[in-house]
C-alpha cells in the first residue's frame, strides 16, 4: 500500500505524531520539533508514542531539548569579574585536606558500578584526554548567576573509556564534602552524561580549579541549575536506579526536596 502524503510530503502518521507532541509539549515543543525528524526514528520515541506513556516534565524536556540543544555560550567579554563560591567551599575531611595539601597529586577519580572497565584516573591522565573549553552562565536557585570559562574532559570521553553497561541509566557523582553527616552527591541521566557540554572541569577562567569552586574536579552540566554541578568529585558510579543511594532522591538537595531534573 502506498502511503498517502500531503503536499509537504508528510504522512498522516507523522502528522498524528506531531499533533500528539503539540498537545503534550505545547507550542514551544512543536516549534522545536519542526527540526527533529530524527526523533521519529528513535526506538525509545516510537515506544513512547505507541504506549501513549504520559510525559513527565523531565522526559518532555529531554524530548524537546535532549541531545539537540546546547546551553548558551558567551564570549570572554561576558565573564563575571569573579566566580563566587557557594555551598561548601572548603571540605573539612582529613583525606581531602591531605590531598589538597599535596596539590591533589595522589587524587584519583574512581569510576565503577555498571561499567565494563572500572578504574581510577589521575588528574594528569584526565588532563591528557581531549578537552573542551566553554564560557557559560551558572544559575543558582538562591538567586545569583555568574559567567565563567571552564575547561575539562567531556564526561563522554571518560565514559567511552569505562564503557557503561547497557543497563546503566544514571551517573552518580560522589563528592568529598558533606552537610552534617550527609555526603554531597548528585546524579544525571545518560542524555546529559553524553551531552557535549557536560564536562569534568579542572580549570576555571584559565586557572587550576580553586578549592572554593570544587578542586580538583567538578561537574559542569550546563542545561541544569547550580546544585547539579557537583564539586569535589571523587567517584562516578554508574547505576540503573539511585533509590538506594543517600536519601534515595538522586542528590543531596533532591533529598531535601529539590527537583531531580533541574532544567533551566
Ligand atoms: N560537592 C558540592 N557540590 C556543590 C555544592 C556543594 O555544597 N558541595 N553546592 C552546589 C550549589 S547549590 C551551587 S550553586 C554550586 C556552586 O558552585 P561554586 O561554588 O563554584 O559557585 O555548586 C554546587 N555543587
Ligand atoms: Mo546553588
């Protein structure tokens, strides 16, 4: 049977999908989807449409912005005069203090959980990997923003080395600091993990990342709010479920009631 096409060459099924998305995502989504025909071919997307699964706020966001959208990048003229520190700015743990005193020469980033090749990477090894530099705006829920230049290894590069298993759904970032007895941690999904602007940053504004801002390594996940950008990262754990980690909500602030998906 030949498929009916209208004068724009769009099949009725494609139109129905477009209408479904317009209803679900609103006009912004529809506008963005105009350029997203690839999405129609993705198996996950097909499944979503065939099951009529309700779109949560976060999956709707990913459908619209998924791997297609980049956070805005700025020019050196836009840099904030200084990048303030917020939350914990000087971890007090003895292990961290000892590593900081030694310029983090003995620090290693552990990668484990649902990966084919668990391991530990030194700062020198991370610095030797392909890097990306970007000037972005950081937005904190407390009502301040700052524009900074970050250099780091794209998380995708490290994951290419560690090889997540097919069942891995989230990357959990375990940090060196805590609030009271609760360690700081965060998590992101694989879409954000492989996004080209998602970095493990070791440089801020052209200088070695200061302790205030997360030395020796902090996450940049540019399409989300400040609290997702884990500082003092010690370990990446690939998981299929984060309900048994920390308070079970995917991050220190999430355990206090913040949204897990903190899209800007
Ligand atoms: N490990 C850790 N990461 C953290 C925090 C923290 O207290 N500890 N605070 C978060 C919050 S709320 C913000 S706004 C940013 C602040 O980053 P900055 O100190 O570089 O400004 O780090 C985020 N990541
Ligand atoms: Mo924040």
